[in-house]
C-alpha cells in the first residue's frame, strides 16, 4: 500500500490476510498460490505478488524516477539490493513459504 499511496494511484484495498482469513480460499490461491499477502491485481487481469516485486513494478510503470532511479545506475542497483535483502524469513513472527 505504501507504493500505491506514494504514487497516488486509484485502488481498491481488499483485506484478506490475518484475521480476515481469506488468503486460504480457493479464489485467492488461484491468484497467489503461496497464499500470502500482498497480491496486486490490475484492471487487465495482470497479477503479481511479493512486496518488493510489486513496489518495483509500480515504480517502473507509474512512477519512473520517483520511488527508484529511472535509469540503470549504481544507485538504482544499490536500492534494489536493499529491497532484495529484506525477506520475510528475517522476521520471526511471519510464516514464509520458500524462504
């Protein structure tokens, strides 16, 4: 939600994880087979999950040069290295699959 807010993108938030328990329903698992949140669904049906992947995608598509440098530079590579280094397995209170 951070990237969507920063980019001021119109959106619909649907709470599914945690106490809502909808992330294990077949409809959600069809969108995200890991059953984790977040999942991004665009109007054309494009689906993407995993926080860092979503942030990078939104930055490149809607906010070139705002959330990350717009060209391939050492600074952009370093920023990607930092976002790539934060994994849910580093957070003991979170359950992660494949981490």
